[in-house]
C-alpha cells in the first residue's frame, strides 16, 4: 500500500531559494536548535564532571588519613560520587557538534512525530526530542524502506505501526551548524553562509562536484576549499542495502555487486548492527574482518570507527594466517620466501589444487606435527605426477610451465642452505664482502623457507585431520572474497563459531587466479546455504567511468551493465609518443590540481611499482605527493602514487592511469580485470594516459 510521493516543490526562483525551500531550511535549523538545547541541558551536569573527578581524588586522599570512625562516611560519599559520574556519561550521548544525520517525520494515529537518526540514542520527551541510534530496528526500518509521502507498515515491539512518512531528509551538521539538507531530489547546501540548491546530478553522491571539468584540467571541484561536507554514508543506504544490513545475524550472507556498489559498506554496517543487537554474543573482540590487501584493511578499520567498532579486529589475510598458524601449531611461521615466483603462487592458490588435496584420503585422526605436514607438502610439490594432475584439473587456467617452476622452486626450498652445509665454520667468515649472508640474493636464499601461500595450505591440511581451534569468531566478514583462496576460506570457516558470516565480492575484480565460483567459495567456508544479495547500482563511479569499466572487461563483462548513480565528467584519454612526455604532462596537471583543490584525493594508479616510483621522483618536491605502495595509504587529501595491486577496495576523487600501454594492459582476461580495478577507483573523474602503443583495451575510447 504505497502512495505516490508528492512531487517536490520547485526550489529556485531565479537565483534565490523559493519559499518552500526556505521553509525547509528554517524548519531544519529550528529542529537542530531544539535538539542542541535539550542536549546542552542533559550535558550540563557532565561539564562539572571534572570537579567530580577532583572531589573523588580528594576523598581518596582523605580516606588514607581518615580515622576508622570517619571512614564509612568518606566511603559513602565516594560511592555517591561514582554513581553520579556513571549516570552522566557524555560519550553515550550524541555529539552536539553533529548530533544526527537524518530526520524522519511520521504521521501515525493522528499524531506527528519527529525522529532523528544518529549514532547514539537520546530522548527528551517534554522537549519532543527523539534522537535514535540508526541500528535501532523499528524507526530505522521506516527511514530506510520508505520514501517521503509513502504509507508505511512496520512491526514495533508489541504492535504494528502504520502511518505516512511526512518528511525524510538526510542532513549534514558540521561543527554544530547545519550545512546540507537532502529531501528526495532536492539538495540544499550552505556555502559561504548562504543557502543554495544543488543541481540534482551534482548532489547525487553528496560530494557536490560538478560534471563540467575545465577542458584539459584535472578536477571537477570535489576538493575545492569551503565545500559543504558530504552526507554520512549511514544515512544513504538504499532499501536493498538496508535489507542486507538487517538480515538475521545467523544467516550467512553473500553480498555481490559491481565495483563501488556498496559491498564493503553493507558488510561493515551489517557487522555494526549485529554487534549492537546482541553485544554479549558479538563482543568486539569476537568480530573478525579479513581482507586480502593492507590498504583495504586500513580503510575498513577507519570505516568501522564511526560505526562504534573501533576495537574490532580488521586483518589482512596474511596477518590472519600468521596468527592462526601460531595458535594451531604453537609456533610462529618459519621464514617466508619474500617473492614467490608468480606461476608457483598461482598454482598454490588454484582451486584445482584445493580439490585434489581435499579428495585425497586422510587417515590420521590426530593433527600431525608441523614437521610432518611440511614434509608432506614438500613431497607433493616435488612430485611431477601430482603437479601435472593439478595443471590438468585446472583445465587451461594454469600453464604447463607451472610444473617445472614449482619443482625448481620447491627443490631450492628443500635444499640445505650454504650456512647449514658449512655449520661449524666461523660465522664471520660466512659473510660476503658487502656484509650480506652467503645466500642472500642468490637462488639458495630459498633454502629452508616456505611461501606465504603455504601457510593456509598447511592450516588446511591440519584442519582436515582433526581438532577445532580453541578461539572462534562470532561473526566473520570476508571482503574482496574473489581474491581469497579456497584454502583460506576453509580455514576461516573452521575459526568461525556458528554461521554468522558475510562474504562480499565481485568476480570481475579477481586479480589472482584463486576464484573458483561463489558456490565453491561458500562450500569451502562451510556456509553453502547463504542468502545472496546483488547490489545493482554503482554509487562510486559516475556514468562515463562505469561505461568504460564495463567496456574494458569486453567478453568477460557481466551480461547486465551496472546502473551508475549519477552522470559525471567524461573520461579523458591522452596519447603520448613516450613515457617521458606523459609523465611531464601528468606531473603538471597534478600540481595544478593540488593548488586548485586542496581537499581532493587523487591517485595515480600505475601498472606496477616502478612506474609509481619514477612519477614520484618528478613530484618529490611536493609534500602532497606520496609514494603509496604495499597498502601504505594515509587517506589524506593529496596525490597517492601507487599501483593497481594495492588499490583494491579503495577510492579517490580523481584517478589517473598513467601507463595504459599495450604492454601493461594486453588483450588478456587478467589485464582486463586489472585495468577494470584501476579505473573503478574513481569517484569523480578519470584520466587515462597511453604513452607509446596504447592498450587495445582502450578501443572505443576516443583520444582527448
Ligand atoms: N546507497 C548509497 N548511496 C550513496 N553512496 C553510497 C551508497 N552505498 C555506497 N555508497 C558509496 O559508494 C562508494 C563505494 O562503496 P563500497 O566501497 O562499499 O563499494 P564496494 O562494492 O565495496 O566497492 P569495490 O568493489 O570497489 O570494493 C563509497 O564511497 C560508499 O560510501
């Protein structure tokens, strides 16, 4: 039963706001003032808390010197003081500088009520103030599920509420001042002390950036000084995203969607909601977020802070594996080889290897000692017949040369190091002229090492035999799951107490041959019956970027092109005769951008770290330009010079791909996915530079 939402009143008369728009501003400012007054009254005793702490300290000193007769009185006063201090805990109240991020007015049973959605609950009935935590189901349900003008029906505790949504507004309060109001298609912003209406398309992401880039210049205004802040993402969840966030805690959930469709957003909000609803079963220490890359781990930790989960552990897969290794085998992992040959790594991450190992008969009931498992693994990786069977089962997705590469690499790892062979010789004499160990930088450096890919395989082999780990997570989030191996998923599943898990991923973004299919991933995790939600709108990328991202995938693109949330600046392509020309041009454009838009984030996403380093040298004098490799992102405004391997899951206002050459991005599925990942990091504008021979994947993108 839904009424057609009323069409919005016009907001502009010439250059000034209409009376209707002015009324909305006046109403929201008055409501904010009411909430702030009520909060100030509640917080007033807390302001005196400093005195209370001082008084408590005095009483403690008094207690040290008090006579036994006086002690009970001192203790009683101390008890009273503590009770007062516990009652007034400002950290449990909304922050008056930004007390809420949305306003909902409902008309129910002849009564009109205003609710404000925020991060803490604060109710002052006489003042008519109801700020509710967004995780609190009934009111949030109305806000996220219905639009302005619609009739609602929601189950409240003990009753079913029906009524009409009279107002549904997303608001931004910065430092206590209202700066943005979004009501349906209307967005009003306060800039330079004046309110104005934003064009719908510029408002769509709350960034306020226009779509008209100055010809030849990078930047659309997203990071210009003095802009009103964007809306809080928690206020923007769409109905499908909210249904996923509100899914029952014990239901395993698979969140799929194209790049930038909100998978991470949904997974982390679901985690926050589950923890809020049952804090005993889901305390922060028993929540686990695992992602493949360090950059995304850092971002996820930052995103969890405002959700009240600053203490829940976010880890990279490698760090998680190391921890699990220590707890399962009672020892830290042995020395790891720093750079596993790519083909060997691919074989060790491949689903075909997982299937062959899973199907092997396992007789032992007890968990074998680590040394035995290592031997077993070593034997497998020097067994040509076994490796050939893996390549055959991989059905064309692993080249035959992976067999010899793995044999050679494993033999080196199993051999004794020169130091071992020369045991007993004076260690000083085993140093080379440059002070390094004898084997360093030689093929023999592999002796005695494992590969990082071996850790989950060993954990998997141990898990197959026996014994559940002692410490288990209550809820697990695995993000960018297309890059998580079946070994890792299997072991993660063994470290999960029940079925409370969220797996998020996108097969178009796999960058390491480990993706086997979602049913296989869920089965490995031990959650085959997960509910699946597909997010259909790509919110991050404007239309022109989403279109190019789809075209770049070519034959491996999903059949349906994802819907882009808004229009935006066209993608610019620049061809240059040489890399030097491209670098000089880009360095100039980036300097110019940083001057014009000091609040913007830009990333130069290179195909590999070497290109990032050489571009960084050109910008070395610019403090805003950072070399951000191996996940070392600071998330501050400025320019990150980085590579495609480190940016999965991240986003920047502006993205520059500086080396879209035929060599860096040939016509292969892997290159298609890598370029797709690089371009889909752009939230406002994308530039592509092609020095030398342009990548064939740019076909269809005209030169700018
Ligand atoms: N409903 C929404 N309305 C507006 N913005 C949204 C919405 N949902 C997500 N976003 C924003 O879109 C961007 C992408 O979200 P997110 O990182 O969660 O996507 P993702 O699917 O995990 O992306 P990727 O596949 O690249 O990792 C973020 O800036 C997020 O705040």
